[in-house]
């Protein structure tokens, strides 16, 4: 019995030994903490910069080819600033966010990896700083009728100063446009990013206008969308009756969208209510980018024309003085975006018909009836001749061989006053003989120039700034004389023709129709 027990014990022992010998136990990997290398200055071999841009090479050349991101707080500040760029409508992935976070969190990092990380941080800073300062895209590569001056920027100098002062975040903040409108758009972007998905909201489908005391399921849907956009308090959204609180909310919504605030849900108001959150985000993203293209300083005295808003604003030292309704170019004859300075006013201007109007309007009309010229107070001249060509001698087959000049007067296409500024598009501000157009909501109706409501008041303002002895009576006398007179201007009044379809003001987040589809074109290119 004792012998059997010994045999069994021996077998068990041998089996145990065999198992121990045949299986290697997994040993935990030893991780060496080398994070301190990120905070250490390393010499950068030329091989690391072989594929770098000239700007990067110049930067490290001026820093003795040493790594510069040796302060952890600077690296973290850049990473946080990249995350915050979503509120500028920019994509953090464009600035290597994931790779930067991975390298910052890496415990076992080699010296070579530290050098690569340093170069990547520099690339990301330069790229983000440039995009915040002057935009991600080049304007003239997006639009062919964009004539704003380009903005110069030295990102290397800025980075050197930021690292020296350890204020990466503040430096990048300074790269953003300082205008209140840009800050407002960022607030708007934060607001839109805070909203829940709107895919469960029913679209407003109406066959006729919805007004006070109407009821039904569509009213419930209207209330839900008003609550979603924060125009209506949720406590006031009960029931399916279109009550006064709902009407008040609709009026507020209409004002924010440039619609006539009558409190009636028409097809245009329903269309605005149905616009998706995604579409509004895209609109803000496009406007943020265009703002980064705009100049920082409007000038001491300026006329700002916001094309989609159909409005001219007189600015002094960035404060609003007066506002005027305007008529702008049709979508097929767009008013260009530009900056210029007023150089003269023309009182009782004549009007020379431009090529587009000659081809599309004058020639077809005058070919049918030669009395067109007399009824429009228009004279015909061959080329630069001063001798008038009679209407009966006019050859419509060679219509572009003539000049067509409309005489001054209240029915002149330019009205009673014209505001000139040098530009490559041959556009200007002027009065109009179709003053009834200012009553319309949609005013993209001109051939490219901007028509101004109450231009004599605007002319008086400009002349008053020019000379103290200018009076309204003197201007009225000049107009009454009926003669064409040029008034030179010596004081700089800047003209900015700009394109904003979204902004934030005391009335909330504002939206206007993208009359030229500039938002759609720009957003698509931004996300390509």
C-alpha cells in the first residue's frame, strides 16, 4: 500500500515539473517613463526637416535648430485651442489634434519622437494661427468678384513671442478678427452646437397662411419649432391654437430672419422654420470664414453695405450713425465684394449705358421701337464722337459700336446723385428713378451697382464732413439748376461692400437669405 502511494505521488510530481518547464509565464512589459524628454531641448538634425515647408525650416533656423515646445503648459494650451476652433467653424482634425494628444499622453517616448512632436506642434500652431487670422481659403480662388485686400501675417514671429511669454492661448485669440460681429458669430456657433438633433421635428406643411386663432396639428408643429429655436418659452407652447404668445414668438422669429414681422406663418416663414440645424451651422461656418477675410479696420468714416441684408450703415469710429435701405445686384449681375474710398460725388449725373444692359435690355427694346431713346432722355454717339447720332440712323446690328448717354434729371437711371469710388468692376452707389423698389422685401434687383434710399441725405452727410459750409439748401440749389457737377472729396470715407448672411445682435441670432449662393459654394470648398 505504501509502495502504490509513492508511485502515485511520483507521477503527480513529474507531471507538475513537466507543466512548469513547458509553459513560460507572461512577464508584464516594463514601461520606462521618459516623459521628461518632452520638456528637454533637443538638437534637430536636418533629416527631420527634409520634408518641412520653408516657413518651418526658417523658424527652426532662427531657433538654432533646437526643439522649442519644452513647456507642458504651452503644448496643452495649443491642444485646447485646437479643440476650441470648432467654435470658429474649423475642423480640429486639420491641425493634427489626435496625433498631438497621442504624443502628449505617451509615457515611453523617444528623443526622435520628441523632435517629431515638436515639429508637429509648430506646424499645427502656424496653420491654426494663419487660418484664424486670414481664413482657411484664398478668397479670389473661391469667388471671382471678390476685391478685398489680402492680409499679411508673420506666424513665425508670433509663435516665437508666444513661446517666450508662455501665452499660446492668448496669442491665438489675438489672431481672430476683433470685430464684435465675429465674436457674436462664435457665440452663435456655441449656441447651435448646444442644440439637440432636430431630425424628430416635423416639417411645417401649409396650404395657406396660418394666423391668429387658427388651430390644428400644424400649429403644434410650429410651436415645437419655435421652442427649439428659443423664440417661444416651452411653458407657452401648450395646445394647438395659434394664440397671441405664439404670434409674438413668430414675429420675433421673422425679425431674426429678415422677414416682414406680421406674425403670420406664410410660405416664406414656414421655409425659414423648416431650415435644418445642419444648414444653419453651415451658414455660420461660411460667414465665420468670410469674416476672417475682411479687413480689421473699417476706417474712421465708412459706409458698410451688407448685400444680403439690403442695408447701408454709416459708421464713425465703429459706431453706427445712420442706416439706409439699398437695392443690390441681381444674382445674375452680382454686386461685388470690395473695399474702396469715395473720391467724388456727381450731382445731376448723366448715365452711360454699360455693356450688359446694352445687350440684354436696351438693344432689344430700342430695336422694337426707336422712340425708346427719346422717352428715356437718351442720346447716341458713335464711339468717342461728340456729334449725336439720330435714332433713325442707329444700326441695331452694330449696337455695341455706339455710346448711349442718358441726360440728367429725376428720371435718370442714376437719379439725382452718384457716389464714385475707384474699383475694377465699374460699380458705384447712386440714387434711382425706381424709388418704389425700396418698399420690397427682396431687393436684389439692380445690375450690380448699389441704389441708395434717401441719397440726398447721405450726400449731405458726406459733404458736411468734407466742408463746414455745405448745407442742404446749397445741395438743393445745385440739383435745381439741373447741371451736371462733380464735387471732389478730400476726406477719406471708406466704402465696404460685404456679404453677411448671419450675425448676432441684441435681437438674437440673425439669418438672411443667401441670395448669391456664396454660403453654399464656400462651405463645400471648406469641407473638401
